C-alpha cells in the first residue's frame, strides 16, 4: 500500500509540474498583453508589469478596433458552430448505421473513417484549396462541408465505440411502438448518445476554434478572416510587429475556449471513456 501511495504522489507531482509548464506560456501572454508596447522587448518579456510598464486595456482596445476583430470573431464563431453541429448529426447517424447494419460495406466504411485520421492534411491541402474555390466553399457559411470531412474520422470512431454498448432492444421497442428509423434515431438513440455527443462536440470545438491552416487556404481572405488568421496581420512592414495588440488578440481568442473546456472537462473524460472502453 505504501508503494502505491508513493507512486501516486510522484505521479501527481509530475502532472502538476507538467501542467505548470503548459500554463506558463499563457500566463506570459496575459502579462505582456497588459504592458505598454515599448515595454515588450526581449529582455522584459518575462517580467511582471510594473507601474511604468503597465498599459491597462489599451492593447485590447487596439486589437479590437484596428484589424476588424469583431468580424473575424464572428466568422470564427459561425465556422465553429455550424461545423460542430454538422459533424455531430451526420457522424452520429453514420455510426448508428455502421454498428447496426452488419455488412461488409459497413465495415469497410468504418475502416475508411479510421484510416482518414492518419492521413496528414498536407497531402490534400493544395487540391483541397482548388476544389473549395470551384465549389464555392470559400465562405464561413459553407466551409463547414470541408470540416465535416476532416472531423468525421474521430467522431465516427468515438460514436461507434459508444453505440456498441447501447442495447438494440431499446430501438426494437421503439419500432414496435410505430417509430420509423428517423424518429427512432432522434427520439431514442440521440438522447442515449449524450455523453459522447458532448465530448466529441468539445474536442471538435477546440480544434475548429484554433484552426489556422484550413481557413487560410480555403476562405476568400479579401472578404473573410478568422481570429487565428487575423493575428498575423499585426505584423507590419519591415518586420515590425505590434506585440501588445497581438498578445491581446491571442488572449481574446483563447479565453472562450478555455472557459468552455473548464466547464465541460468532466464530460470529455466520461465521453472518451464510454467510447473507448465499452463494446
């Protein structure tokens, strides 16, 4: 027992140190976002703001007003919400089909989804950009179709893992009561999938909210930008970088996703465990 207790303490200490290593860069960004522009240099970047270097919310006001931050934030929000909803509905229905229809092509479909998770984005990004242009998928309201394809692998894998643990007798009882396949799915199956729906939704939200490369390649940047794309526009000519507003815009981008994660982290653990262990 003493050995187990000591091992747990060592593991807890290691995880605490590791968490501090991850939190430290965020704290540094927060501190620098509160400094005056002239105070953010190589030598003072890791110092706590003083009375002379403290700039208040000036950097945040510049970040919001100078580069069109509200429009970029709205585009990021639209892309995230529409893509997550589309992924959850389509992938949960697909997983239901795969687990309930026992045929060779349903198995092949499942393995195709699993295989898609190991295909690097760089292999398809150039052809994807051209295809998105031709199909008019270069707006925040249509790019969700592209995200559905890239997010389906993980979502279908997790939904299938959970669906295998759902008794088929529940669905058969609903069909005996007169429910068709659509009503059975939305009235019976979907509520049962709630733990995995929440965990998949949060994981996909964190990916979509912070994604830079796919919107950069697919969106018409003369009209639309997301917050990760906007951040690079604080680089001026001749290599000049507005460090204060850039740090502030980074904080404005990560605060919403940190809040969402902290509020829903217990659901992530439950959903991942349900999708990976059961069945």
